C-alpha cells in the first residue's frame, strides 16, 4: 500500500502538534494546518521524521478559507486518507458577567471555529474519500478514509465559564455520530476523542492560574492529561481502530467526569 496521508488542523502546537508527530512517526505524510502562528508550524514541520510533510495556513471559521485549504492540500498531496479536526478556541464568557454583545460574539466565534469549521471540512473530506479508489488490502485495513474529531468532556458535563465552548463540542459530537452513520456504507469511519483538561498552551492560563486547585481537585490522577496521551488515542482511531468502532466517543479525562 502507498503511504497514508493526513490533514491535521491546529497542528502547530499542543494536541495537534503531538498528533502530527505520532502520525509522522508511523509513516504517515502529514499536511499541518495552522491559523496564524507560522513560526510554530514551521518548527513543528522541521521536527517531523521522514519527508513529504507541509504546512498550510487558514482561518477555519471562514467557509471560503476551508475550501481554499482543502484545494491546496489535495493539490499538494493528492489523496487524503485521514482528517483530524483538532483546531478550536476556548474563551471565557460567564453567563453571570458577560454583557449581551460579548455573549453573542462569544457564541458566534465558538460555533464558527469549533463546529462550522469541522463540519465544512468533514463534508469536503467525506466526498473526497467516497470517490477514492483503493485496493482490497487498503480497504480492509483502513477503509476509504477516517475522520477523527477532537471534542471535550465539556460537551457532557457543561462549561459554566464558557458555555458556547461546551455547546459547540456537543454539536461536534452529534455531527460526528451523524456522519458515522451516513458514511459507514462507504467505508469511511468517524471517531471522537473527548479529553478533559490537557496540559497545553491554550489551557496554561487556567491550569496555572487562580483556578488551578479547583481544577486539580476534580482529577483523581492528581494531574490533567498530557498531550501525548490524547495524541495516542487520536492516532489509534486514525490508524488502528476497527471499523465497528465508528461513531464512538472515547473519553480521555482521567476519570474526572464519568458518564453513563
């Protein structure tokens, strides 16, 4: 089989960077998406094993940018076998303190970045994957393609300080399961990883700020997850998970939230 190819969004740092590194270590050619931090994306690219990877900028909250990104990635890579929707924003907007304008703005930003962006990219990926042709060995091992969406435990437990974030991730879960059902006949598989707090740059102000003790008190491990732990779970879904797991949501939150 020819080498697999993947597009990972938000790949310049944090969870996306760790996923990119692990995919590349498994021999996957990776298209690294970033929004604005070109230097971080270039540094991540430079540290990847093997060759054939590339970086691509886009604001995924803008539908035209999603289309442009997809055109550029497929032009450069040809077939895309895996898409990891990792890019997201998390901004505080408490319902007790946000004024109406700030509240509306927060909701628009979160839905555009965390739900509309992945939905638009998943549409393009699904149609591309459905049209791809593969030999029997490839279809048996990987199907026609895989979409892995990075969600959050906040989709289940709520996000009192950032409710639009929680709602956008709940929407991402519902989108993923709808896609899993729709795409299974085409041998395209969809998986979701739902972390809790993860030690990333985006989370650092909260994990090392006034709420640190409150956050850690809810984690039986005595710590939050490492990016490497989330990345291992995502790469398992991208490369190794069985087809029968399509539609699954995997909790990676250290038992900080247990759902039934």
